[in-house]
C-alpha cells in the first residue's frame, strides 16, 4: 500500500509521461499495465482518452476504478483477457521488472495494440553508471521484488521477438544517489553496531540541513544524473515501441 500511495499524486512524473505519450498519440484507448490505484490514468481523465488498466491487487484496482472512472481489470497479467487490436497506447511504467515473463508482456502488448499503436516502457537500466558504481547497494536492484534487469539490447530483442518496431530507447536524466548512499550507510552502521538500524538521507531535519540538502541535489546529484543521461548511462530506460501499420 505504501508503494501504491507513493505514486498517486506525483503530478510531475505523470505529466512527463503524458507529454511523451501525446507526442505520438493525441487520444484513444489507453491501457496501463500495473496501474496500481490509477495514479497515471487519473491524469488523463476527462480528456480524449478512454481509460483501461490491469492491476493484480483487488483493493488497488477498486481504488483505480474510483479515481479514474476507467475500466480496470483486477487480474494477474498472465491471465488477463483483453480483446486484440483494442488499444492505441499501452504503458508499463516501473512494472516490467516485476513480472515473471517479459516476453509474454511484449507478445500481449503486440496482440492488444491496434496497428500503429505504441507500447511505452520505463525500467531500471542495469548498464547505468549507478549500477556499476554501487553494485549490490544500487537502489533499483531491489531484490527480490525485481525479477529482471534490462539493457537497450535486451529491450530491442524483446520488441523484435514480438514483432514491434523500436521507436525510441533513451536514458532520461535522473538519479537514485540519496537512496544508494542510504543503503551503504545503513550497511556500515549495522556492521559497526550489530543492530538492525536504518539510516535515511533526507529524513526529518532542520531548515539549514534541508537547504544544504537541496543545494547538493541541484548541483552534485542532478549534475551527475544529467551527465549520465548524456552518456546514455542514466539509471532508467525509457522505451517506445510501435506495432506496424
């Protein structure tokens, strides 16, 4: 539930995703795989989009129905039944790495899309600078919840397998440095104390500490994230695939 709530009100993130989607399609039927409580779909409500979602959690699916007014299927992805050629857009944001069979996801996306429809994916980038630098402390490693890790080559292979055309694979600016460093500090503190402690950068602090933290974020962290993105080594992969006409 904490994960579900965390994404509900992230207007900045969902606004970026909407702008990417609407670069390719101005409206139509959109399916969000792993829609949770409808955080993204709710940002499309009342516009040119017909809203659909798949969500394994019955409680989250019910909240998504309430939040979006869309047709939300409460089902595991592997058993979800949807009509072929129904959707103009399918999105899969921070979900593919959690699913057991990525090939099936691509196959079903290709089946469910209309000709010319697009399939959007956002996943961790295992070839990122952060993954190489922090290794087992890398925040998006997130074992055992993350079952698969992807590279541009593996995503291209999956799209070709499903008969989709790769339109874009990019590494947008961003970083998980505070989370990575928190994991290292937590490990060191536990080794030193023998206690099950947790150290989190960015916890409750005074105004001076918050100002300093903000300055470090805007300079060091964001600078690192931008440089990694320009080098195609940022910690996330954003990909757009299209079903041939």
